[in-house]
């Protein structure tokens, strides 16, 4: 297998390997805990109303299997088949049929297994199926069904939101791996060509260039797998990237870099800043004819990094070229990683065109 095939295979594996989605199904133990607590609460509640714990226990032992059967029948059969399919009349019909059947079952079980007085809280002499008993019982069951259904809908909504969040994270991870494997292939090829030229000239710069390229590739390949990286390492990689680009553009490129503040123990999402710098070359220096100015200022104040970068806008460009450049995979990746990886109060990103320059200003908690 050739070296190129190995690298290609490594890139494909990097892109295909994503985190396994989490399983958001409710465990059986939570169903048991929920119904157990509900049963105890209801038994104690009705025992205080009837002033008869044994009667309350017996009626709840009869009633709760009916509660559970109706609730699960509704959320796992009726709703998926009729509500989600917008067959509302069919749903109403079947839920009423289920309630009537429940009424008959509950009445007979209570009458023959517990007491002929089927509902003493309404009247102590109700020993037959009456309209009041039917209404009260069906309303009680409807309350239980509604309560359980509300819980199910809430859990489903949370589950869908979590699945969507996981999908965005996996997509972001894939994009990050793609970005890492594709960070300016032309940049690496041009750098290798420059190294080749330097070696032909037997220049003393060749070893330094090889070292910087090695350090940058090591960072991109091995130091970007962690959720947070040392801010100093990220800035060092930017410095290596710029030093290598200097060789390519020679005197036509003017770069000002300023790094101030305490960088110790400051963390940042890896490869968050490099796309901003690369954007200056991709949509600035590469498309410009003549002198190009790039200004980079990184300043740490307390717990925040203020990262400001600007580049000369190309002298000849298509309409809305800058806007198109600002929406490329690099900057869009930065925006999404900020949204998913940081709280809204922990960052602020501004992208603008001003004074014939393209400006990116990032304030980030580190």
C-alpha cells in the first residue's frame, strides 16, 4: 500500500467514525417507580377520604391495572395510529369505547371483589351502575390518561431535541474532521514545493520550514481530538501557519501579529481560530494582486480572549465575494462550534467589511 493510499484511508476513516447516538428510551425501572409512587400516593389519599385504608388498598389494586392499561393503550397504540395520522374522529371514538369498557370492568370487579358500595365518596348507597358513577369514573380515568400522555409528550419532545442536538454534534464532529483533513491542501502542497525549492538551493531555511510544517501537522492530527486545547498551543499553530505562508507570498504579504495577556491555564476549542486565519489567505491574499495587509491581534483580559483579525479585500472580486467567503465551511464551522460548544453569554462573533478590509472580531471565554 502506498503512502498516498494510507493517507486517503486515514481521511476516510476520520470522516466516517462518528459518535454512536444515545438511546433516549425510558427504562422500565422508571415506569415501575412512577406507577409505584402514584399507587402509594393514591392509596393514602383515598384512605384518608374513606377513613378506610383496606378499602382504599383493594380499590386501587383493581383500579391501577386499569389505569395502566388505558394509559399505555392510548400512548402506544391510539396516538401513533390516529393522532399522529390526524384521524381525530377515529381517536375519539376508540378512546370513548375504551373508557366505557373500562367502566364496566371496574364496576364489576369492585362490586364483586371489594364491596357492593362501589363509590362511597359520592353516596354510601350507590350499589348499582348509575350515571353519576359512570361520569365520575370516566373523568377520573380521563385524568390519568391525560396526565400520563402529557408526561409522554414531554419526554418525546426532550428526546427529539436531544437527538437533534446529537445529530448536530455528530455533523459538527464530521465537519471538524473534514476540516482537519482538508485544511488547505493547497497550502501543504505549496509548502512542500517551497521546501523542495529551498533544498535545491541548499538554503538554511529548509530545516526550519520542515520543523514548522511538522509541528503544525502534529497539532492538526493529534492535538485536536480533545474538547478543549491550551490557548497557547492554538496560537502557536497559527504562528507556524503564518510563518509558512510568509515564504509563499514573500514581500507582497504584510502581517502584523500581536499577542498579549496571560495565556496560562486558558483553554479553547481546538482549531477554532485557524479557520479565521486561513480565511484571510483564502479570500484575501490568494485573490489579491499587489500588497496584502493582514492584522491579527489576540488579547487575553481576565477570562476572555479578544481575537481580532482583518485582511485586505481583493482588488478584483466578484459581487458579494466577501459575503460568500464569510459563509464558507471554515467560518460556518466556527459559528456552529461556538453555538454548540459555548454558552451564548460566553462568546460574541462579529464579521464585517469596513475601510476596504474584511474584519472578524471574536470575544470568547477561555
